[in-house]
C-alpha cells in the first residue's frame, strides 16, 4: 500500500514538475513495477478544453514513467453513461503507443456512472486476461468533475478489498463525500479536490520528498506562485504552462490567446492560460477539427421514435411518412392510406387496400370474374375429379356426392351401397332379416319353421312324430331328438332303455364299513358295535378309550366318535393334549415392543428395561421353551434382538440392560407393522405355525401414537398373535384397548407412574401363567371319595351323551332303509 501511495504521489509530482521544466532523457526517479489504470470522466459536463487538459495530464505522467512489460504497465478507461476500454495494461509497451491512443480518445459526452467504471476496472481492467500481474501494486487514478449518478461506496469497497489502491481526483463540481467513498485511506493522501482542471498538477509537489529526497524548495519559504525548482544550494521559480513569469520572478500571469485574436474558432473561443479551446452556440456541435460548428442532427440521437423518416430542424426534429402513408395524430407513427374507405371500389365481396391502390377479393369458394369486381361460386364438379359413383353436387368450397333412391352414401363419401333395411333394427325378425330393394323379409334358421306372423320361428318337434321308442322321455333337439332317463337312472347302450345308477360301484363313497345304493345316491352302514359318525361315512367304536392307545396322563374321557384327556383340579392340560402341568403358557414366542420416545426420559427408560427383565424372569427361556425378542420404537423402529438370538434368561437380561435410548417421536402403528411383518417371521426365529407355539406381543407405551394403530393392531390379532397393552402416564386408553386382545381385563394394563410398572409385571404374570402365583398346588388323590364321585359324574354324563347320539343315528338308519324299500 505504501509503495503504491508513493508511486502515485511520484506520478503527480512528476507531472507538476515537468509542466515547467525541460524534458530530460531519463526519468528523474524510478520505482518498482506497478500496474496503473487511469479512470477518466468523459461525461457531457467536462468541456472540450477541460478534457484536453486531462489528456495532457495523462501524457505528461506517462513521459516520466519507466514504461515496459517488466516495469510499469498503463491502461486507460473512459466512462460516462457507459464504459470504454481505451487500452488495456497489456496493450502497449512503449510510451509513444500510449500517447497516440490517448490523443485519439473521443469524449463519450453522456452521464456520470462512476460506480459502473470502478466495477469494470475491478472485474476487467485489473484481470489477468487484460494484463494485470500478481504480486504487483494495482493503482487506479479516478479523475471526475461531478457527482456520480450511481452508487459508488459498495463497489469501491469491493475494489479496495480486491487489492486495488484508489486515488480520487475531483475538479470543480466534484462531490467530496463521493470522493472519500471511492478513495483508499488515509484520505489526506488519496483524495484531491481543485477548482479547475489546470490546477490538478500542483498536488504532485508534496510527493517529491518521497521519491528524490529533500531540497530548498521544500525547506524554505521560496514564495514561488506556481513552481519552485531546486538546484544544488539554490532554487528558482517557474510558471505552469500557459503562464508567463512576472518581473518579480515569483508571480505568474496567464496568457490569453483569445483576447489577442490568436485563434481560428468558428463561433466561440474559450481562453485558458497559454491556450484556448473552441465551442459552439446553442443547438450546434463542434466538429472533429475542434474549430468549426455544425447544426445538431437531433435525428442521429436515435430517440426520435419516427416510424418512417426523421427530418432534423433547428432546435429539434419532425417525422415524415413514406409515399402512400399518412402521419398519425402522435406525429410519429404512420398508417397506410385505406383506398377502400373512399367508397368507390365497386367490389361485390371484399375490397383489399394495398400501397397506393386497392383490389377486389372474393369470399372463399368463389372466383373473381373478368370485370375484377364481381364473383361467381366455383363449380368443383366441373373439374372432373369428384369420383362420385352416382351424382356430383357442387357446394360452396367443394362438392358432395349423392346416391340414387334406395341407396346410401358410404364412409368414403363417394361410393353407394343399397340400403340395408334390416340394419334399422325394427324388422322384428326372430332369426334372420333379409334385405331387398326398398324393403326386407324374415327367414328362420335350419331346423326351424316360420310362424304365421311371418316374423317368429318355432323349432321342429321331432318327438311329436311318434317314432322315438324312448323308455322314459323323448327330448326334441335341433334337427332331431334323443332319449333321456329320469333322475337316478342312466341310459343304456341302445340309447333308449334306462337302468338305476349304482352309486356304490363308483368306488368313491368312502364308507368305513358298508355302502348301500339307493335311488339318486347311497348311504353308509356300520358293523355291529360301531356307531356311524356325523359325516355319515366313518364308524367309531362305542368306547374309544377302551380300544385305542389314548396316552392320557390322568384320565381319558370317551365322547361320541372321539375322546379327550382331562387333568385333576389345579392342573392344566398341556399343548400335547395328554400331559398335565401347572402352567400351559410355559412355551411361547414373546416379542416386546417398548416405547423409546422423547417423553419417556432416560431415567424412566431404565425402569422400562427393569420391567422387561421382570417379565423375562417369569418365563421358561430355552431353545425349545419360550423365546423372547425385543423391539424399540420412536420415530423409527429398531430390532434390539430377534427371537432367535438368545437362549437363556441371563443373556436376554444382559442384552436388555445394554439397550440404548432412542428418543424422538411415538410411531406405535409403525412398530406394530414391523412386529407383524418381521418379528414373528421364521427368519427372525419364530417357530412355524404348525407347531402351535403361542405367539404373544406386548406393547409398552407412555403416550398417544403419532400414526394410525388400528390397521396393524387388527392385523396382529388376525395373525393369531395374543396382544398385551401396557400404558403409563399419558398413554391413551382407547389406543391401548385397540391393541389388546380379548378378554380386555386380562390383556390391558395402565398406571399413571413409571415407578408402579413393577406391579404391572406381577399382574402380567398372573395372566400369562395363572397358577404360578397361587402358591403350592394341591394335587388330589384319585382314590379319594370326592375324586371318585367327580369321576362317576363325568362318566355318567359322557354315557348319557353317547346314548342320545346312538338313538339319533338309529332313527336315521331306519328312515333310510324305509326309503330304499319304498323305491324298490
């Protein structure tokens, strides 16, 4: 930053010094490589002579620089309402090339978009593509005479942030606030404001000591009005260009070439010290020779909006229309003259205006006659390409084909087909309708005859001829007859006589003992000492307990056609239907769904895990006994371990205590779906359904489900899963009841406090295995009096039932035999 500051100060100082000093062969001072871009104001407020001063300002600085691709690179950007890249940093490597390009600059003479120019310098002028070098100071010198017409603060800050050091030089009407918004800090080194353009060079003097060291002009009160030039041990005063030194050797007087008549301006001469510029009167513009004037061509500005022609006049312009057009009321647009509107066209159909004339046009389907005003409809049939089978009829824009009487036009709209009167659907013919020209008649299918109404048909009754010889029935059929037997009979090979069907001979009667054929069927009969069962086929011994190896551990009870085992009071028949035990639910597949939502909280979740282990403690866990699986759910579902994973209580309880709390939501319906589809699958360890191992699901939750539970609660129970619902705190009773199996009082539990769930575990034990909480079970002596009485009662009741069933079967057999005898 310091290096760039010194460098720009040096540039301005050199400029100021060189205005009044003879040119030297080499620059007085050299500095390191710098990329310097001049951003000059070319707006209309900068007068021509002021722009010349700015042009000279840049050229004089360039003459004092060490120009080269490896030394100082210079670029120039002009701006007004738009930005012009005069030449880039990589364009020239010699001062002569730069001077030539600067002298060819033409002022843009529009607005003052300074912010736009700074953005262009930052994004384009100081880019590597335009010749900017890395690790070399980037310096921008902005010269302007007015207030910016756009925002500069933000874009200038961005440019400074990108590494560009900005010097803001304001002249005359420039705004100090805007200059400070553009320039780099400190402002006393980077902001300059002078009254007129020819004074911008005086600020170079303050930077001389930063480049070339101290001299007497800086150390003493020299009194020079313009320039003090030091020499070893002395100094002398010089004047700026266009001024002459007075006799006092210190003050300067401007040279007025206009007053002396030493100019060739066409209209107005504007003096500046030692020079002049020409200007023009109002509504005139200065020509390229910078001396003569031409009336302003307002049409050339491109904002006249004339549709056809723009004609410049003094102080403005006016619009003209081309021949055949008239100027509209807006004095800019033109409309073609409508010759049809004059009312003298005589067109029969339409008048069409064209440039400088009109012509007549006929409606579609008509042709213009030779008089070019009247119209005639086109006769398309006359063209000979109608292809009509019968007749061609010309119509507007085409032709139609027409058929003769009794014919209709086909879908191709050309050929004709005789009208099918039968197709109208009002012929009333039962079988067939036959179309004829302009009418129809009815006909019957083969084997039928037409009735007197000439429409309906009757099948010919061949049985009525009396030559059928059928034993039972004659059945007329189309074109003949056949013989048919009555129900329960089959026709013989002669196709006329009949024999009763022997249903027992079919071999599919499935009778256990004997099959007896009867009309239209058969019945089964058992040997003596056996009873026909309800299915009417199988025979069972009257007392199965005495004839089969029943295997009952305690007692076998015969029933009609079957038997079952019973256990003493206080014992429960096991799943094998023969042995007795204290708890039938010892072997189950149990899946626990525990709520891991955020509302449970960590300390209560530990109580839930203890609850699970309390339930596990009650079970007979083993590979062939009870299996346990655990699922935790919140906003998602996670299987903590499946039914197949652990085979002992200790393994299960350890795994339960290692379960990590999930938190988040309460998707109970999603958990039920997961249980039905996955947890009770054989892949997860559930035993096949044919093994009849009870499947039990236990849902533990503390709040309302965030999804629907009804569908999957129902599907769980339909899948044969016995469902228990345990709710705590804010659990919803309706949802718990929806989940739980019947009877509700055995499968639904609720407590308001997590600390009470251990009691629920005890109650749950009562429902899963009712006998285990009753203490010691009293096993009755089968020889005790009360046991003998109970056995006698059961036996008598069973005998009663058997007698009733035997009586009913005997009556049924008697009825069947009676029917058989009647039919014979």
